[in-house]
């Protein structure tokens, strides 16, 4: 019987039989970054569904040029190569599929209710449980590939992290016991595969993703490359953009940024 916390094919396939996602898998004890590896393979024409998985990353990358830090054995760290039939402007749908699948998998395996913080952080009790870095390749207006890289704090001792702006969360800290990572990953792949097959059939994950968002109806400050926009998070649109009503009364549409929740629900 495979140890369900050790990330092996056998342990993952014990709980999930792949049709597409994870049918091809590279598993590393240590790598610089699973996203870097998956992007390299994507550019060489690797098939969709490829999963690059690592127990430890020496140069894990986060959004907006940040680092992603996770001690060996503490987390799920992986990148999934997708080639959805979408325009580049619709690429956020690939990320939506993965964040929704992770929230569903966490609920299935642990009973915990995680949420999504726009655009694609995973939150648990207000702390950051996970993050997603999606990197795209395009041919004109058409999406050639999306590499969706996810980092999830599963059995992470929160005291082992360097000080960070957003308070971290981990499943083991919330539950008071360890969670078998291979079981959680298998559940994620099963949920993601079902959602992704629907996406390829023309379905949009937008409505389901929207229901899992923690951000709507709250006062937020959103840092973009150019400015910080403060106001009320009114809604998101089908392409995943956040709509903010500023204090001056303008409605601003933001495609990429970093949200601070001000903790007031309006
Ligand atoms: C963020 O919240 O800033 C996104 C973090 C994404 C981290 C994951 S870990 C697996 C994959 N490989 C990387 O180098 N980054 C992503």
C-alpha cells in the first residue's frame, strides 16, 4: 500500500485514474521551479495534461515577481500544462478551473471550506493557504498553452515561514493533524479533469468560480503595476476581471492585480 503522503504515481493513481490530467507526470524530489520546467516542456510541444510535481523547489516563483517558499515535504507544488481552445482574453478560465477544483478537493478530503481571493489565491479563515501562477503562450489572439502552477500549504508548520505580508494558513494547522498529500492531489486532479472537460466542451467556469470568491461586497485595495485602487469590490466579469466602485464613484475594471481585503463587508 503506497504511503498517501509521499508523492508517487502509485499513491496518486490509487485514488484517481487519469483520462487526461496527470496521465504524463514528472515527479522531482527537488527542482528549481515546476513552472519553469512545465513552460520549457510546453514550448517544446509537450501534450496537455502533463503534470510537473515537486516535493521541494529551490526557486519557486510567485505572482508579481515574488518568491514562493515551502519547506520540503510540506506542500503541494505542481504545474499543469493545459492547451484549452480559448482566446488569450479568456485564459483566466483555465486558472478558474484549477482554483475551483482545489477548493472542491479540499472540501472533499478535509471538510474545510476554503475560498478564492481574487484573482486566484486560496484562502482559509482569512489566511493565505495557496497561490497560483499561470503562465501563457499565445499564437496571435489564440491561446497556445496555459501552465497553471499551484502551491498549497498542506502540512506546513506556519512558524517555519519567513515573515510575510499576508498571514499564511495551512491545512494541518487548521485541522490539528496531517493531510495525506497524494490523496488531496488525486482529488484535485479528479475535480479539475471533470471541470476541464466541460470547459473544452464550451462551458465557462465563471459562475462557479464567482460563488467561491471571498472578495465580492468587500472594501478592497488593489495594487496594479501602475497604482493602488481603493473601493468596493462590486463584481467580476466573465473574463475574470474585477469591477471596483471607487470612492469617487467610477467603476474600474481590473484584469490583474493584488487585493488587500479591508475586512469590511458592505
Ligand atoms: C502566488 O501566490 O504568488 C502564486 C504562487 C505560485 C506558486 C507555485 S508552486 C508550484 C509552481 N511553481 C512555481 O515556481 N510557482 C508555482
